[in-house]
C-alpha cells in the first residue's frame, strides 16, 4: 500500500477532521499523543504491579497477620503492635502503586478529553501549548512521585512528615490543577461568547464504523460496569463488611484462647475475603474505565491514519479485550490462575489496540508534517 | 449547543469540580485522621487481646469496622462524583448522536445528571445515618444512571 492510498482512505472518510487544531506540536496533538502514552504507561505499570507486587504483598500481609495472632497467643502486645506496623508498611507499598497506576490512566483520559475540547477553549494557541505541556509534566510527575514515596520515605526531607517524593507528587498535582483551571476558564469564555470554532465539531461528526462501534460499545461497557457495581453493592458489600469484622474478631478471640489453628484458619478466610472484594472492585473499575477509553477513542478515529479494515480490527480488539479483562478477573475466584492468564490476555489486547491507534495517529501527524502534504 | 449537551457538559464539569473539592477537603481534614484511627483501632484490638482484656479488644475491633465503613463510603462518594462527572462530559460531547428527538435526549440527560449527583450523595449520607433513607437515595441514583445509560446505548445504536 502506498502513501497515496492512505491519503485516499483519509480523504474519503466522512466527517474528516480539519487539521487546523492538529498542527505541528500543537496543544491538541500533544494532548492526544501524551494522553494515549499515559494510558499505555499506566496499563503496563498496572500489569507489572499486579504480577510482582500485588500478589507477593498479599502473602506478606497474611504472614504478618499470622504473626499478630501468634503474638496474641504468646501474650506479647508489643509483638502484635509490631506486626500491625509491618502491615501498615505493606499497605503503603500497595496503595502507592495502585495510586500511581490509577492516576496515570485517569490523567490520560483527562488529556484526551482536553484535546477534544481544545477547539472550544477560548485562549491563545501559545497559551494552549504552554498549559498542555504543563498538564503533561504534572500528569507524569505526580504518578512518578507517588510511586517513589515508599522507597524515598523521609530521606533528606526538610519536613517531619512529608518526604521529597510526596512534595514532587503534590507539585505535579498542582501543575495538573492549574492547567485544568485555565482550560475551564477558556471553556467558560467560549460559552459566554459562543464564538465556537467551526473545526470544533469536525472530530465529533465522525460516522465511521469503527467510531460507532467504539461509541456504542464503550457506553455498553460503562453500563455493564454500573450494573455489576449495583449488584455488588446490593448483594455482597454489606455481607462482606460484616464478615470482615467477624473474621478479625475471630482471629483475636481464638489466638487469645491459644487456638492457633483456628486463628490461622480465620487469617486464611480473611485473605480469601479480601481477594473476593479486590476482584469485584477491580472488575467494576476496569470495565467502566475501558468503556470511557473506548468512547474517547471513538472521537479520535479521524486521526488514526490506517486503512478502514485495520481501524475496524483495532476497534473490535479493544472492545473484546475491555470485556475479557474484567470478566476473567471475576472468574479468578472460580478458575484460579487460568482465568488470571485470560484476564492478562484481555489486558494485552487493549494495550495492542491502543498502541496500534497511537501509531495510526503518529502516522497522521507525520503525513501532516511531510513537505508538500495536502492535509 | 443543544440543551441536553449543555446540561451534560456543564453539569458534568460542575459535578467533577464538586467531587474534587470534596476530595481536597476530605484529604486535608478527614482522611489521615480516619486512616490513623483505623490502623490504631486494629492494632489496639490485637494488643488488648494479647493482654487478655477481651472486652476492650472487641470494642476496638468494632471501632475499626465502623471507621472502615465510613472510610470506604467517603472514598467511594469522592471517586464516583468525579468519575460520573467525567462520563457526563464525554457523553455530552457526542450526545447529539443519540437517535431520539430533543425532548427524549433531554429526559435522558436529566436522568443521567440527577442519578450521578444522587448516587454518591446517598452513599455519603450512609456515613451519618445507616437507616434505609440514604440507601434508598443511592439505589434511586444508580437506577437513574443505569436507565439513562441504557437509553443512551439504544440511542447510539439507532444513530442520528
């Protein structure tokens, strides 16, 4: 296939977007490419985190709980306190990794949303570029800072309770907040003047098959996520919370009665319950996030410089992966590692589809920048 | 801009801003105290058990359960307000493609906005009142969001 064939495909796409706001190193281009890169980075970090930190950390928390019950049986209150101090450290390790993963992906979504809104943000192009860069710097700095909190701690910190990693993470958050605030002011100015840029509607008027599948499929995924969340909240949440309390109480009571096998069994049941809660929450959060991602990507299909057939393949791949990951995460409780492997395949499909679309957008920008381009 | 789009975009932005403002207030004034209290109550429950002061141990573990109940709902309300706000803005951008008359789209937009505001509010109210009232608000809110999304999927599938 030659470059001119690609040009023909693009030129024939109904509702083709104007390149006015997708100019070389423009704010919209930076936010689209930066947003997809953040989502990809966050997803890959999530996969690494799940394999190397989440599962080993859960085992360490279980072992520390067993230590706590042994300390109770041995009438050693300091030992019990020390075991809970260790659990606090493990929870911090887990929490900061989850936060880094979640913030990176969420900032990616906000970057894509801001890219969509750029044509109706009433500020100068120079300022748009500056705040797009500021947003992307902040969106990178915050998750990196949060990730490092567990390792840097309070080393060389001028403050007694907050370390350098937290300070840089907060600075990243401030950059993101400032950029969003300016974009909101720009939106407000546009709404007041109602002088909408005609090119603003261009990406939104995309009617290709891939865009429609991503839009309807994404909304369906969000709805399924909501149905699952409502079911979980109604049928399981209160029962699990009560069981959580019962098991903690059983650990303490049985250990105090020197029934260590009984206490260890309660620890094991407690671990199982935490796993059940975690897979339900992960399935609920992931299916909704993937749905939002699919809806956002529907708007950017005019910028994906690939043959229509390939655009359809990547749209379907993304929807299938988005459905497979949460479904098999839920089935991990019954099928164990087999379902975990299939969930990872689902995540990989989403990453591949996202990467393919990123390449398509990169090719589109390359075509725009090429000397003599008609776009 | 049509009324349903304006309602979803402005309403979604307002909801997300409200969720972020609540999150900042919560992080500064409530979260650290709640987490410290939760960790302290759990450790205390086991330390008192090691001292064979079982009544105090059970009271500390019940306190931890209560703090955990409140913490989960405060984080959920914050996260759902922002997430639903973002969803409303994204749906608002493309809402003219929902294949219904403007009146139908307006009803769907109102359902989505009202549900997105009410559902986290009901969840948050459960931290003050564990009776059926707040749960009913949360159920009503989530039902409005689910039916609103169902209508939106149907509308997208019909096309414009």
